[in-house]
C-alpha cells in the first residue's frame, strides 16, 4: 500500500479550498483537481510499503506526535511548481508553521533530497501548456491568511481510483509534546 504522513485540512481550510477551486475551474485550464475533502499537507511520503511494516510505521508516527507540541499553520497564497507562469502543480503555501512542520517531518524520518516545501495541493496539470487566462486567474487569487491549529497528524493510505487517488486515514495521533 502507498502510505504517507500528513496534517489533514480542517473544515475551514476545506471550505476555503472549495471556493478557490470553483474560481480556478472557471478559468478553463485542464487540471486534475483535488477534492477538498481529501486535502492535507504532506509531512513525509513513504510510497509503497509492505503491510508487514505497518506496525513500525504507526509506531514512528506515535513517537513523533508524542515528541511534538501542538502549533498553528497560517495558509497563505496560491503558488505553483514549476512557477506561476508555468503551473504544473497548483498549491497553497504556508505563511507560518514551517519550523514545527519541518521538525515533525524530520521526526518521521524524512529523507528526500529535495528541500522540504509543505503545501496544500490544489491540482495537477494534465496538458503541457496552460492558457494565459488561467495564469492570470492564479495571480488574481486572494491570499488566504487562514490561521489554523494543528493538534494531530495522520497516516494516510493512497489507492488508485478512476478520478486519481482515493485517500484513507489509517491512524491519527495527537501532538502531546511541550
């Protein structure tokens, strides 16, 4: 099964995402949009993991949560990988909360060569090019400046589905550190 650790988006974040997605969809680009109900900020992607490793994965998450205090995230504005001019993946960045997210990711064994870049993925481009109207719509998106508490982390399973991937939360652990 494909596994990852993440901070699940709460109802306020999901509602803000749904409004932003409605505006961006009207701009007419060909993207595979993430259902707001599935939105999260990934801490560490584990990839394909044998079921026999699940207890070890769960224990690592419990230990990281026990060592981490609750904190706040401030969701900021729209951005994109590669860039806003060439938006392959559209996402919402964080204005605050990077340090506790990085600490959690490290406690969870993050070992990726890329720099840690916590974000809320909105959609992934299906075609090679993006219409100029869509780029303009991205640039016009208002900043969220949405402050939200983080008091738990989640272990997700990702399964292929006709619409992309279906996510299931397998375990949640409360942040209990000081």
